[in-house]
């Protein structure tokens, strides 16, 4: 067998170093009323249609709609509109539950993380946005305390439209807060 050595590859000198601001974030976007929000895709386990047989939980916070059994996991369902004092989510064709999993928290868990479902008006899309294209949240955004929003980004519109604002939720802080 001939001696075949592979020459070492030289690193390209003109490669731009990736900075934190160049990082592409993927967000699952959804609507609560007319406003649009995003959750880091890393937390999203799945998106399901609402179930009719939600079991109510006595003495739960006002925004907990109940619990469901999703393939053996008992998952609390939170109405995000109620949570943010934006009214109540009305069930419709577009209504969805975004099932999220948080690592390092206690509660309803499967494999070491808390699993909860967020009841939302509509899931719109998954967007990629550079971290450099986001801004810190102002004191209060659309009635929601900025402690639950890590940033705001502008999504480019189609056909020259001005675009829309997306508020990116800090799911961990939102769930660890004391359920006002």
C-alpha cells in the first residue's frame, strides 16, 4: 500500500473571527393579541394544539389553566395573556400550546428540567436574528415588565414594508418569578 500522507491544512488568515454580536439566534415567534413575542428555540420541546380535557388545579395561580398528560408527562398549562395581564386567550383555530423545557429548574420534569406549556393565540414562525440586531428591553414593553424580556428585535418586512417588533421572552425568569 502506498504511503499516503495528507498535508496539514493551513488556517485561512482572512477568516473573520466570530463575535458574540454575530451570533444568530433562533426564536419561535408567537402572538398574544396584536403583539409578537419570541422564545429561544433551545427551550421549545414541541408545539401542540390545545386539548379539551385540561384538568383544573385548585389554588393554582390565576394564569394556570390546568394540567395535561402529554405522553406520560403531567404538564402545567399557563395562559400567557393572563400572566401578562393582557386578557384571556380565546380558543380558536390558530391557538397553540408551546411546550417548553427548562434545564436546571425543579417542578414537573422529564430528564432533569421543568416542562410547561404556554397557551398562545398563534405560532407564527421561527426567525433567525443576529444578536447585534437586538436591543435591551425598555422599562415596560406593551404592559410587560422588562425583567421578563431580554431584548427586542426588528424583523424585516416583506416587499419594502417597515417590519415588526418582536419581544424576546426570558422564559427562565418568567417561570421563576413569584406569579403576581
